[in-house]
């Protein structure tokens, strides 16, 4: 999707301390309409022989109520050796590190978006709280995102999906530029390094997060070599 350049007010004065509002400007860029799926990542691995950080390490991190190191968890076995991707071709890939995400994007002649680009694509120029506007994700009985309705990071079945949902399952939640799942489903890696922590910024919130974490201005971060079962990929490009 072509996203026009522009200036916007980034952040949220009512949000977290690291969301201090500031004026930001982005040049025109491209951003994938959907999050990268398991099928797309499988094709990349088949073409390149890429081995993910979790596969090299022999374990991944899974959220059954707290982050837990699980031997054998990786993108093909997202929750551990007993899990499978059967029926999940169109769900977003998870258990991919920042380095894995960068490799995928580069293979396709793309890159990861900066967090300024990501936030602009998620909310546009009108200062909306969520990609679709200011209404809560489930307000009025309309489900706009895949998120946790219980306490933060507690998955539930209220939308018919225990964890991830097929990409594009919530058309009522698209951003001003027609981008799907910019809130919820899985967090998305950005190219932006958080100087204070030395970690890379992830955006968007995931399947287990509450609405506070789905706000377009909300920031979180993760080490570049660590993938989680709630973090995926969306690539950007230049026109």
C-alpha cells in the first residue's frame, strides 16, 4: 500500500512516559497491507535456507501467563514441539526475531518501517487513538481487532481465535490507509532502536494485550535476537 508522506503529531500526552508528543514527518513509503503469514515465511525459508534465531538457540519464548522459555519453540512450532502450523497458513508468523524479520524483508527488496512510519500508517494525521478511530476495539458490538479482553496478555476465545487470527479478519479495524491488523493480532518489529534500552521498538499490540496496548502511540521493545509468540513482521518499502 502506498502511504503518502506528511507531518503528524506523534505520541499521546495521556499515554506512557515514552509517548511524549512530538511533531514528526515522514516521506512517502510503502507498507504491506497485511502482516507476514506463515505461508509467506515458509516460502522465504524454502528459497533461502534461512534458520531463525530461535531454531539456532533451540528454544523460544511463549506466553501461557508469563514469558516462559520453551525448548523447541520456533516459527514452525510456535508454542513448543507439540504445536503445529496445520490450518495456520494465513495466520501471522511468530517466533521471529528482529534479525529474522530484517532478513525476510531484505529478501523481498523491502525493509522494516521506522516507528515514525509505522505510527503514521496506523493513525494518519487526525490524532486518532486507534487505527480505526477513537472507539474501543469492541465498542458497539463490533470487533475491530484480535486482542485480549481479560487482563493484559491473557488470550481468550471471545473472537473465535485462541491466539492469532488469519490476517485481515477485522475489516472494521483498518487504518486510514487501508492497512489491516495495525492494532492487535501480533506486535510488529520496526527498524527503530530504543536508545535507552538498546532494544528494537515493536508496535501494535498482540492477541493477548488489552486495549491500552493497542493504541497507535503505544511503544514496546525487544532484543534483536529474541522472538516471541506474539511478535511478527510487516515490511515497508520505498516508492
